[in-house]
C-alpha cells in the first residue's frame, strides 16, 4: 500500500471505532477492535481495564446517538511507522468528553486497533 492509502485505511478503522462507539453500532465498533484489544483509563479517577466484550457491553448499555446525527468527535492525528500506527481521537460519548490514544497494527493486510488508552475530561 502507498502512504496515502495506508492513512485512508487507518482513518477508516478509527472512524469505525469512533462512530461505532458514538452511535452504539457494535458491529462497526467490534470490526475496528482486535479481539485481544485492551481498553484502559480512569473513570471518576479510578483506574479501569476492559476487554472488547466489556467495552461493547458498556457502549450498548449507554446507548448511542441516532445514526447519522451530528456528534462531537475528531481524529486529531495519525502517525504511521511501517505496520504500526498511533491515532489520537477527541470525542464525546454519553455526554462526557474523552481523549483516546489508539495503537493499531496491520495484521494479515488489515489495520486493527490493538490498544486504547483514554482520558476522561472532568469539568472543574
């Protein structure tokens, strides 16, 4: 793949992740995340870890915006080094603003998110 098409492929995976979460579209969300992806961060200042299934269950429980509606979310950056990449994403999920750092790998010709570390922005 050429550099531009690599970036577009990564952007598509990150968009599946972000919109899958925001719209509670579990098919898109799980397509973006590797089955062994670990989700880590702090919720109410408490360190948490989740598997893909736990995260998907939480997304489903929170519900999502109606598909196609406007949302707060942007891909801030994508950095690629061979078959490894990192993306920074800002988004609002369930009324809370987050910054997510996603590590991706190209496995068997396909980009997938291997790890998510997030920061929950707390007012005040």
